[in-house]
C-alpha cells in the first residue's frame, strides 16, 4: 500500500497556559506545576484549548495478524487529533471511534467520510462531532480504520479475530505496548502526551468493535459507549437456528466495507468466510463463537454505557440485553439508554441531553472529574415520544416472570384468551397450518377472524397499566406433522395511542434542513449538523416484541434434532427484550405462527400443521409487580 507523506503538525505555540486557565475557571492539579491542565466549571471540562491549531497526525500500528494471508502482518491506520497544549505537557485521554465505514458508507446521519482534501496525508474533514467538541476540552480524538478498510491493510473478516483486535493494537501502542510507523516506515514512539486512558464510542459496527475490544480486557481501555452494536453476531444473522439475513451475509458485509480497488484482492478471504458460516443449517458453531462477545464479558475492565432502540429491527434489542445481563452478573460499572426509535443515534433523537450526558460520562471516566454521574439512576427509557423516565436498573426492579394461560375462545373462529388463571376443564388443542408467505401485517391484523394460519390470544381490556420489562417467553407444548418447522410469535399492544413512528422511513426521526453546532469549527471541518424531529403517529396497534425459532434447534443451537411427526414437544420460544407499558383499556395480544416472513430471510417451506396443547402451554411475561400487577389489570 502506498502511503502519503506525513506532515508535521501546524499552528502556533500555546501561550503561558497556567495564567490563562486561571482566568477562565478551576485549574486541575496538573496545571499547578506550570503545565497546561483542563478547566472544569459546573462539573464539566471547558473548551479552552482551541481546534484550528490542534495537532493532526497519521500513523500505522503494527498488528499481530495477517488477515489477507499475503505473508505480511497487517497495519492499522490511525488518525489522531490532539490539543496543541499536549506539546507543552497536557496529558490527554483518547476518545476513539474505530470503524470500517470511513471510506465506504460514511458515519452519522449525514454519512460523513474521512477526507484529505489537500493530499498531505492528514485528515481535513473528520466525520462526526467528537473532534470539534472534545479536542477543545482537553481530549485527543482517534478515528481508526478497521483492518482491511480505508488506509488499513489486510481484509475485513466481519467480526472475526482481526476485526476484533484492530482497536486493541492501537490501545496497546498508546500505552507503550506496540509499534507504530509513519508514512515513510519510521517507528513512531508511543505518545508521551497520552494520560493512559482511552474511551471507545461508536454506533452499529463501530459499537460492535467497542464491545469486541472491551472483552479482550486490554489495559488502558477505561470506558466504552456502545450505540446499537451487535454483541453476538450469530444473533445478528440468525436466531434460534433460523437464518434471519440473506445467505453468506458475513461475506457480503465484508465486501461492502472493503474499498472497491481491494475487493478482488480480498475475494479469497470472503470465500473462506462463506465456506465456514454454516448457512445451510443455521446452527451455532466455532465460527460464530469467535463472533460472540457475550461469552467473554468476565474479561471486561472498562465501564460500559449502552444505548439501544427498543424498536431496532437492524441490531435487535437482544444484543444489548444479553450483554447487559452479563455486565450486571460481573458487577461492571454500566449505564443504559433505551429509546422508542429504531437504529438511530441518540445525537439524532435526544441531541442536547445526549451530548451533555456523554460529556459528563467521558469527563468522569477519562479525565477524573468527580461529577457524580455514576450516582445518578443507571437507566433512562423513552416511555412515549420525547418523554423519558429514569430507573435504578434494567429490567426494572420488581419485574417478575408471570404466567398468562391460554383460555378458550368466546366465539368460534375468533381469538382465544389470556389470563393469569388456568383454563377450567380440559380445553381442546388448537391447530393451524404454517404459511411461509404470511406477512407480519397479516399476522397482527383483524383479530376477530383468526383464519387457518395463526393462533391469536387476546387479553380482556386492561383495567390498570401493565408494565412489561425484560424478555418474554412463549412456552408451547406442541406437535407437527412434519419432521421440521419454524415457530414464531408476536406480542402486540392493541389500543389507540400516539407513538414514535419507528416503522416508517427514518425509523422514528426525520431530518430537517436547519442545523445546530456542537463544538468548534475549522477551515475544512465544521461542527454543525442537521437537526431532526420525531416522526409521531396515532395508531390502533403496535408490535411490541417478536421471536422465531427452528423446531430442530429446540434443545441445542449446535445439534439439530428432527421432529417425530405427531409427537408432542416442549418449545421455549424467547421473544426480544422489551420495556413497554400497556395502557388501561388496551388489550395484550399474542400471535403464534409457523414461519415468520420478514423476520427470517428464508421461510420454512414444510407448511406443517402444528397443534398446540393449550392446557399446559402459556406465555411468560416479566411484569413489574408480577402476578399482583396482572390481577390489578384484570388479567
């Protein structure tokens, strides 16, 4: 790979820092000996260091892997911006966004790319606002190209080991445990300006890389902010044995993030990925274990701030919930923000509050500012459009698994019931036929006429609010007349309400033409971004959660077991995690189907007839207040 020459940093020297900082606010102990230090006012660092004269650098860090098998170890490209005061003794932490998208899909709502407009090898256009906002406040910002993308060598492996270690090697170098080189191949020493602390942040794949780095336990990673990042790539491309994305999606995404001029070079690596992904079965394997970070949470040394949309149909909410549960089990310091939007950055659904919270989080964990953010409620949840409530933890304390039992229907051909009480007598089994062409809209619509391809269970209208917090499970005792079938379920809130319109374009937001600015601007990089508004709709129903499974994987994700036609089996079908309050007057609905078109990429084609034993099947909901709350709501 040819590299541009590295230029020296530009700008004028910093004036006598201590006297200036004294005139602007509190001086940290670092400034008492004449060295520059951060300024803290009102509990947060202040923008006293400037942006236009910040030092820009570009280095390549030597990696301990050869992802493209070309006989040379890969090199990870790192762009650095730091306050000029670091040349006079300021010790700066790093805010790092590691990404595969800087030269392909871009970052943020406006799809910003890295740009070197004058060809000197240093970035002129820095995506996102982190550099504009944090560099003037005494931070260094690092934008890292994941292996095989943009200026890094090698080939992407879609969450394979080289991807997962890309940011770790940079953190090791920052802390004196690695080697970096400039454009001419000269060794660049580990920086003396670094205070030893790095915080990673990123949305989607970038958040995924932050999680991947955290579970290595690398020393020097102090915190991560994961925004909608996959924590278990098996669950991103499939679920409970069902392939939920197109075949060979891993190789397809690797191709997407590779620059066009390197795609032919990386074709053999993509072929290796496709040969190992096991798409023919959908089963879990070592290939997927390599891409599962949940199993390694015990290694995490950093604090973790997770952000996720409860209606994210790209990176679904189980990715935050599984990781969060393990963080709690291992007592990792943590914070959580849940929204009603889909795959949307909090900068675009709660901008002012988000920047303030992120600022204080980084100040606490990276600058050591005692702002008590860790003493605040751990969890914020968007309850309705732009209305957030705070809680001690998630699932909400007091949530208890509560069984709702299937009841006989009151009208022939109509829905069956749901209640905390078991049905009297010996209710008949309910049978339906799997229809692989049935859409989700058909599944959840017109519950008065159930039809042959689904089961519908409806509660009575609720007499009090019902708060579900956690991961529901549908427990079915059922048989099929084929050796294989899929099973699916949908939890629905039936009742008129004003909601975030997450199913429409924008996934809950729309982008405006007006802008606001977050940080300082330079000649080629401004800090201004288009504002957004919530898309809001008043509707009579909302899908709250859903789930799917392959009956072959009822006992194991690694070992499929064919069904014996006509034999009854117990199926535990988990739904995606939820935090939802059903309003009084609304009805709670559970729809049970076979294939789930729209959730899975390839629907099961057996068209099995499925018979459910309603006497012993039930729906287990994590209800705040448990059985007592269900009884108060009239269930």
